[in-house]
């Protein structure tokens, strides 16, 4: 057993295999992170909202399916991204990673995993999650790197950007839900309907929450 352990350690620590193990580690971490993030979300959503009256076995199947899909997609993206990054780095004259390499590797991985074919709600949620944070980061970066802007004005923009963003986001989603609900992502529309259905659609106030969904359909 000790001999096997030493052989494994020597392989892991071999500099010539560092790039390969970086890809493997990225896939493992992507799968683990995806499972940790999706499982509790899917469990609550399926049990409380999506199928409140279905058999328990069917609910668990939906939870495990969503969890596996999320974990698999993040693991696949990590594998493609790191492989493409390695290829670009090895192909460059300098043999070093550059800024365009990161963008191109992400572009390839994003298209292959999240951009092709009919997209599931899980993929849409992942992309929208990433997009929202990219927009916030780019907005912050634009303020930080903009030249010729007085410091006081820059600080004012930074301090007020989030309140404005939050208010506009909620104003927009409430307007869309009220007047253009068909444009919303299905799970978001379902959640909005659960919380904000017209008062005349509500069952008696004391009716358990798990039974309210059927009264709105």
C-alpha cells in the first residue's frame, strides 16, 4: 500500500504531468461545486413548488437529474477551458498565457457546453448567473479605469451603482411579469406567479402553502 501511495504521489508531483493534472483537477472541482450548488436548490424547488403532489421517487429523480446536469456541465466546461488554454499557451511563440488566450478558451468552452442546441433551464440559469456578475464587474471596471473623471464623481457612481441596479432590476422584472410574462424564464415566472398572483386567485389565507399552486393553474 505504501508503495502504491508513493507512486501516485510521484505522478502527481511530476512537473511534466502538471498540465494534465490541472485539467483533471478542474473537472473534479467543477463537478463537486456544481453538485454542492444545485442539489439544495433543486431539492427545495422540486419539493416545494415544481411538483408538490407528485410521487416522492419522481421528485428525487428530478432533483438528481438537475444536480447531475449542473455538475456535469461545469466539469465539462472546466475540462474544455483548461485544455484550450493549454493548447493556446503551447502554441504561442512566447509559451506563456496571455489575456486573449483566456478569453478565447472561455469562448470555446462557453459555446460547446452552454451555447449549442436546445438549452435546459439549468444551463440558462448558469449563463444568466454568470452574465449578471459579468455586467457588474464590467461596470465597476469601467469606473475604475476611466481617465479624466474626478475622484468625487467616481466615488459617487461607485456608491450608488448597486442601489440603482437593484431598483431597476426589480422594477423591470415586475413590469415584465405583469405585462409580458411569456418573456420570462419559466422557473422565474413560476416563482413570480407563486408570490405575486392576483389577490382574487388566492385560496383561503389559512390554506397550507404547498396547496396553493393548484389554485393558480
